[in-house]
C-alpha cells in the first residue's frame, strides 16, 4: 500500500483585473478561458471550453464574473475551478486570457494595468502583469495536470500568443 503526502490542487480561482479604456476610446474586453483535455484529446481540440457565457457541463468550472470594459471596483473577471470534482476522464486543464479584437488589434501592452492571479484559498500560485508578453493578444497562464492517483498539480505556463480568440482556443493546448 502506498500513500502520498501531496494533497494536490483542489479548488482554484483565476482573478483578472484591468483598468477601463481612456474616455472616448473603445472599451478593452479581456476574457479568461479554460480548456479541458482527456488523455485522448489532441492539443488543438479541447474536450470543451469554458469562457464568457458558458460553464463546464458538470458545473466544476464556472466564470462567476465577466466584464466587458474593466469598469467597476475589485475583480473584473473571476473563474472558479473545482478540480477535485472534475470527471476522472479529464487529465489536463489549460487556463489563459485573451483580448477581444472587435475594435482593432490590441495587445497586453495596449491595456492599462492588466493583472491576473491564480489562487488556492489564501495561497497565490502565480501572478502576472503581462509585462513579459506586451505584444501578445492572448496568453496561457496555468496548466493543471492530473496524475495516475487522481491528484492535480499546478504548473505555471505563462506564454504569449498573437492570435484572435478562436485561434487561441485552438492553440492554447500547445503548452
């Protein structure tokens, strides 16, 4: 009989904030996206996506707050992932942020004070201000993987992409 002291990652939150556009300028719209993968799912075709106006079929990944402008106080977007309840067939979850491109091409360098944090309870797993990817229109943030014992591990996976939202969801599994 073997046992492990590694409790793994169970419930995490992805918190995204940014400042609104300057007066008279079109609003910035950033979105948190989560892609789920089974052992048989190719990297370019997630089993399903969770983003604005959606949630996982079993309710384990939910976008609880969604902003289209960055206006307001506190958190602009908040995604909760209950990895410990996710169906056993899922072995990988990739989380990223993408900028909507409705009003012309925008990069993280064009957005005022964007920040993203991944937290579990009071523990911060990772955080970024996107300074490493100022010319990107999307970025992966984190990858969660499940081992053979069912324990979820967190991996920082900050990588910029120059892609529109659709292309990003097809490429984010490359990390």
